[in-house]
C-alpha cells in the first residue's frame, strides 16, 4: 500500500518533510520548486504520479503568500499529472486568524484561502491545531484537524511535576484548547481575562482562578509578536504564580518576538515544528521545539490506508 503514496515537499519546512518521510520509510518525491527571474514560481514533478495517492507537505508560514502560492502550483502540477488523490498536508495553516468579518468591508481571508486550495485540485486537507475548529467547514472537502495536545501532555509529564501545575488560557478565546490539555494532564484551569474598561484606557489583565504558588502553563495555538504570551506571563507572576511555562503549537514569531521572549520572565516556551524554527529560535535559551513529524506521518499513513485518524487522539 505504502508504495502508492508519494510525498512532495514544498520549501516551507524541508526538515519536517524529511522527518515525516523518515517516519513513513519513504523518500520525498523528486520535484523542483524554483523561481523565474521575476520571482514567479515554477514547479516540476520529476517522477510519475499518475494514479497515485499524493501528499504535499507545505506550511503556509512566512513568507505566507509565497508558500501558499507554492502549494497551489504544486497541486496544479500534480492534478495535471493525473495524481489519483491529492492531500494538502498543511502543518500550519496561515490566514486562519482572518476567519470572520472583523469589521465592515473586511474580508474572510481564511475562507478565500480554503477556496483557492480546493480549486487548485486538492482533494483533502490534513492540518494541525487550526486557529478555530470551525475553519474545517470552510473547506468543502474532507479536512482532518490534528491536535498537538497529546504531544504536549506527554512532554509536560516527562519534564514537570504535574501535581502543582495549573493550565492557563492567555485569553477567553483559547479556553476550549486549554481545557483539553488540562483534562489530559489532570490539572486545574485558569483564564487570563483581558479587558479594556473604557475606550482609551489600557487593558487590565484579570486572572480567573487561583494561581498563587502554582507552576503555570500557558497554552495557545499561535505565538506571533509574543505580546499575548509575555503579558499573560507577567500578569500570572504578579498574581503570585511560582513560575510560568508556555506550550504553543505554531511559532509564527514575527519581528522581534524571539528577543522579546528570550528577555521575558517565561521559564520556557515549548513550540512544535509546524513552522520551521529559525536559527534565533534554535539558540534561544528558553525556547524548546518538539516535533509533529510522527503525528503527521501516522495521520498520512492512516489516510492512505483508510484507517481512523481520530483514534490517534483517544
Ligand atoms: C489569537 O487569537 C491567537 O490565539 C494568539 O493568541 C495570537 O495570535 C498571539 O499573537 P501575539 O503573539 O502577537 O500576541
């Protein structure tokens, strides 16, 4: 069965693609993704894919538009080469935060991107920790949203004394995600409630839950500027927390985020490699990366054989 699977890697996260291929004991298909002089993307799949079950591995991470366009063009090339089924394996689905009209005359870019991916010829999607689970419904094709929570729970159990741990959601929007992790490690839950009482006044952070003396673990899907995370860590420490850790699936880490986190009071930030860690991330003393390669490899294998993917999370 596995002989019929082809793995095609985009340029966004070669290391993760190689680790997934190693887990599945498969080579990455020979393919070239290059640029013309004007930076247009050109793709050439250099082996036969006719009638095959093909998985494209590509995160739509920074530079988001380039990586998204690569994914679309790889899919088009595979469709025109008569692949039997194309699955877009998107460890980090960019544009997910634009999932509703945030104001008048604004786009729902997550839906637009889902449409583009489907139109390019993709038959199904495999992703990890979508910003909001409902984004699955933006795709009119089967979409599996894998959870990093089991990986995080295992890592926490290996590295911490869970008897004094409190899982914390850094905002009200992340409560469901944080609660799921708290349940897995049998820990209580607290919430950071950010409120601006009056327009023009700065935000006040209220902690719902008693964090005094606790080892707090902030959980989120994305760390981008690091603002949410570092502010929440400060608020928890000000409220008497003993120490603050963070487990975050997608390390977007724009601008000076890594420096901000390195100089923050966070004891440790644990990220997954859904987005390829930069050199700055690799050398930061309080950032550690765990891999989703095995999780994604297993889900790919199960998709190929028509086995249950949801049972991965039982
Ligand atoms: C927002 O809803 C997300 O879950 C993250 O909390 C947010 O994207 C983090 O952004 P930043 O690191 O820039 O505060």
